[in-house]
C-alpha cells in the first residue's frame, strides 16, 4: 500500500485492501474515496469490504466509481463536492491512482494555476500532461482534440491475447511500430487459478509484473481506454489523450460482473463464499475445501458466455477428489447449479465427466441461475428457467459455495461502435477482422466468434490475427483463418484430466495422437501437460511469439471468410 501526497489535504494511491485501512488511519487520514468500480479486476476487493473496514476504524468512506478512462466533467464536480464535505486529510484511490489524481486536477482547475496543479501531481508521481488541455479549459473537456501519439498498430489490452498478438506481429515484422494500451501493473496466468483452488499451484506463481512481459520494442501506454473513434482511426485514453493508429487490435478481455448476483459482493471471501475467478479468492477455495468435514457444497455456473466454460465444474471435481481421498465424501452433499441445460457443450466429453459426477455423488441441477446470496445466513437463491415452464425461485442452504460470476464485455467496449447488439466486438469468425471497420481486428474473450473463451483459444487466434494484419499491410487478402479451436483441460481428479479440444460446431480438434492422449477419457498425460508443461509454454512461448502447436491454418479456396 503506497499513498502519494498531492498536498497536505489530499493523497492518492493505487488499489487498497481492507487490511490496509488500519495503517491508513494511523497515517492520519480521516476519509477515503474509492474511484474504482467494483469488479474491474480479478484481484480487487469490493468497496463494501473497504467501507466495512473503514467504519470500524472511524474513517469516513465514499464511493465515486469512475469507468477506466472516462473521467467526465461531472465526475470532477462530484469529486470537488466530496473534498469540500469530507473530514481531511482525504485518501482517494483507484487501480493505479491516476483516475483519482485526474479527478483532483480537474476539480482544482478553477482555483489553482495550471502550473501549480501539474507540479503537485508530478511530485506525487502522476503526469497530468495528458489532461493539460482540460485543466487549462477550466476542467472542462475541450471541443477539439489533437493527436498525441501515432503507431502503425495499436493493441488494446495486455492480457494473454494482447501480448501474444504483439509478439506474433513482431516475429513476422520486427521493425513494426506497435503500442499496447493497458493500465494494469500485474499480468495473471488465469488458467492456473483452478489449480490454486485445488491446492496444486501457489497463487503467486500465476502472477508476473506487466513490465517484464511487454515485448521488447513495443511501446506500453499505461492507461485505460475511454472510447473508440474508428472513423478517425483514434483511441481516446483516460484524460482525453488521443492515440492514432493505422491498424487496431482489440483484446481487453471481459468483465466479471460480481454485482450481477444480489448480495455477492458483501460476502465474497467469507461465510464460505468463494470463487476461483479472482486471484485473491482462489486460495480461500482451497482453505474451505480442506476445512470442510460435512454439509452442503454448491458450485454455480451462470449463463454463457463465460471465460473457460469448464472452470465451474473443475472446481467441483478437485474439491470432491480431496474429500474422497480424505474419506469425507460420504458426509458432503455436492450440488452443481448450472444455468444451462447440459453439463458440457461438446457431447463427446460428457460420458467421461458423468462417470466422475456419479463417482462423487454430485447432484446436477440444470437451468438453475444464482441470482442472490445471503452469506451470514448461508442461503443462496436460484432462478429456475426450465423450457416451457414459468420461471420460479428456490432457496438453497450451503456450507460452502463456489460462485462463477456472470460475465459481460467491458463497459467501454459495450458502448462503442465496435460492438454487436450483445456488446461484443463484431468480427468475421474466420479472419477475426471487424465486420465494419477493415483496419480493426479482435481476439480473445471480447470478440463475438462462437468459440470457447479460453487462453488456449487466444493462443491459436494470435498468429491468425498477426498473419492477416501483416498481409493487409502488404496489400494482400487474409491468408490465415481461425477454426474456432479452444481447449478446456477438465481436472476431474488430482492427477487426471479430460482434455477437451474442439472448434466451431463442437468439432473435435485434438492436438495429440490418440495413443498419446485420448481427450474423451481421463488421462495422466493430460494432467502432466496442464501442471508442468502449459505454464512455461504460456510464459516463455505464447507470450513471446513462439507459436508452439499454434501455426495458423492457411485460407483455402473453399474457406468462408464472410
């Protein structure tokens, strides 16, 4: 926890944790302002958690959430009102502190000279040159924008898809002028979180600093995107900075909507409520599993699409395997609450999975969507929407519940010209090129091709996009196509995996010969792949443009490119 003083009355900081509040109070702060919307990051506590801890220490706390990159004029006015009303000194925080520093800068534009504002924020470590036009404009957004930077290729998002596609581009065209836009300090290997929740991996091994992974020669713009202006080939950043591009690649991932379940944010990480979809909660999953002696364990799955469609049941299998090996399985009632109507979307893998469902005595409840949760009372409410029946609600008691949150495209994508009616980036499913804007491509979880949203999918998509972007630069048509490949290593027990690999329409796309790995059956070889081989492949090959088992398929005469 690092607070940075702008002056004696106001400090800003990156994301704080509930356990930081005692030190914050000890430093003399009397109020805290949260400028970061809940659910923005997988490792982020909710404001309610912060507020509860602050109240116990006698600190005032206020929630003024600002969508990343969208500091509006009225937000600055609201921030000024809070500063005037709250006991001082005040600590404001967001993901990095930039939004809070920007809010303060704009809120002071009418009362302090521009030079003084810039000097104070600079001393705190924040460069406000990107909003100097707004500060000089009395804190108001100028009606005209200039170009602040220009690149041949701009990549939005530095997750698995973004870093991989940047590396794949440079492997084909080393002199390319590429920028990656992403405000995050830490990059996560999210496929590892299932293993953290099963006691196999340590959480720390799934995180690396973003700066250590950005490819050499790529410009890292450490900021959030506010909006897209595709007709002007422009990305608008936090603070009204304008980045122009010749070609744009959009891959910021998706948004975990923790607020989509009533009461969930109040109880995450306590009362037996956990989720492997958050970095800081996956270890809590394993703690709950180890401590559980008897009772009911629920595992939920929301409506599709979600990232890694198999993850909700992976958590169930690894938990049940532990209870089996400790002789407790007979004391524990395991229920899988699935908003959908099937256990897994590709039928070839269902028989092997059903063997484990039966082995563990798990009850499958289809069309059950988690809509509310009361942590202290240990009760969950599910809406049941069965075909041709009126929706109804049931209340289920639990001792432990693993929640998979509902998931959507990020807010700045959903409201952009790039999105389809459902909010996802609208691409041709073969070339991954935008259907409307010919100099824009998309990959990863944010685009609307009907494939599984997994890191393995991004591994195959990155070379396709890189190949097609370079072809476009050379005046050629698309040369590579994506077949919908996705992989879901279903951890059915510790030491065995059903390696589901499939493409569009549920077509099986195995990477290995059947004698080595039969994906429709549990395999120790597949477990070895997941535990020992895939993590280093991710860090050392995929993110560095080494396309192991990911060479793009060439376009053929009969290919549909839409």
